[in-house]
C-alpha cells in the first residue's frame, strides 16, 4: 500500500507561480510511475504530467508543457510540481497518483491506469 499526500495549493493571481508537493509513504518502489492529474468543476479529471521514478523521464500534457515542471527527490520520497505562468484555466483540484511501470509510459495517460491517489489540493488562479 502507498499513501500520497499533496500540499502546496492555494489562491494566486494569473502569471504567478506555485509549487505542489506530494509526499510518498508506505511501500515505495523505483518501479513506480508518478503522475499529476487535475479536475476542474464540471470536468473530467485530466492528465497533467508523469514521471518515472527510476529514470526521471517525463511526459507533459500540451496545455502545461513549458510552464510546469515535475521532479522527484528519491531520498525524501517526494514528488514536486512546479507551476509557472499560471492561468485561470489551470484552476482545479490537483491530484498526485502512482502506478507500477509495466512497459508503457506516455503522455495523456488515462487516470484509470493509476492505482494510488492522494486526496487532492486546490489551486485557484484569479484573473
């Protein structure tokens, strides 16, 4: 079992930056793929970015590429999502997630591939 706890959300103005954190505990493994998803009111949960825990390889959604950066700290079992140039349309609940790497790794993965989820953290970007 893996526990994921997000933090760092908040209310910011458009153009601002924000860093989300995800603390990973429990049965940690280098075989994980970590993902960030987000869900805005009335919309389906969507892929933002993922990262292979072992190699650090990443995939970004087109809407955030060049503005968001994912990273991980193996020693601290932490995953971060640094967000720059935030836009009102980035407002959503952001979720940290994890799955085992089974040979496929790509952008815009469906959330159904991920088996562990955090409780989410709210990000609101005002215009």
